C-alpha cells in the first residue's frame, strides 16, 4: 500500500509569517528517503498555504509521484495542464472552510466534472475524485471516466463513539469493494493518523492512503523522517495481518 504525504502544512507554517521558511519544497527529499511513496499538495483558490511557485518547484523536485488536489475551476485546470502533476484529485473547496469538508458531489456537478476530467486526461494526467463513501457517487465517478476514487475517511476519523467508528469503517470497506468491482482504483484519506490508520490499511481494495495533518503534526516532535517511517510500518503491519 502506498503512502502519499500531504505537505500543505509546511506552507501553512510559512504563511503564518509570510516569509520564505519553512519551505515545503525542502521536505520532499526527507519524505521520499523515509519511504513516502508520493507527495500530495493542494493549491487553493485563496492560496492560503501552497503558492504557485511551490507547485512549479515541486514538479521539478518530486521523484516519486506528485498528486495535486484542486477545485475544478478553469484557473486550476489551466495550471494543472501547464505544470503536469502525475495525478489530479478534484476536491470541493469553500473559502470559509478550515480544511476540505466532505467529498465532492460528483452527482450534482457531473457535467462540469466530466469536462474537467476530459481536459486533464487529454494532458496525460491521471484523475481522482475525492468523494464520500456512497454508492451513487461511486457509480457516477465510474461513468464520468475517473481513474481513481479517493474515499473520504473524515467521518470515520472524527467518529465520537466506537460504534459510529465501526459503522463508518464498514461503509468505507463496502464502498471500496463496490468501486473496485466497477473497475475504479481506490485510495482513501482525510483525518488519518497513527492511531486510526490500521483498520483502513487492512482494506485490501484500497491501494493508497493520503495523509497530511497528523504527519506534519507528529513531525514537530519527532521529525518528518520518523513520522513517515513509523506510519509506513503501521500500514505494512496492517496489510500483513488482514
Ligand atoms: N485527501 C484529500 C483529498 C484532502 O483534501 C486532504 C486534506 O488536504 C487529505 C487527503 C489529507 O487529510 P489530512 O490532512 O487530514 O491527513
């Protein structure tokens, strides 16, 4: 199972001072040397953390896999086609939100998303849709020609009881199976950390996890190499035990 490391929060810290450090580009080598399989970043419309310059440099520096999260806007599509990440993950975006809240509603916005997927694919970019673990969303993602669905694990991660957590886990598990049967490739992410990752990592149909906040948070105490290395170990152990 691959681990994509979201590095946005390095830029969040830099933007707190609006100076040049810490530079999100500098963390890439450490993440890759520690076993990270890819770098994930989100260029937001309001540029609250990552900047255009970061994305351009990341494209030059990342040796593994670069996954750009973005809203399906004309500005972002133009940037993606010019910079050429390996993958684009389409996400919903609201200015007032603290982080991405819930999956993209691909049923509601199907025509627009279809057009966006076609443009990205014509530029040779693999496409992923960040959606809630919901059958209608998955079927629509398949019909729109997405390569991947990234199942939103936020409800699982934020569950307030063991019962709710197990219900959310079951939903993610069954939707991962459904997506895979439809021929979609499956990843998952949002809110995952060293404590809740193992149950998700045991789901065979999920081939990649994308994790940001908890890794950068832990890195403050132990360093990013240790944070990535121990996360990879937990994921590998969970895969062996399933
Ligand atoms: N996947 C997607 C689509 C996201 O938008 C985010 C947050 O940027 C993540 C994964 C990572 O979530 P977290 O930072 O909670 O690990």
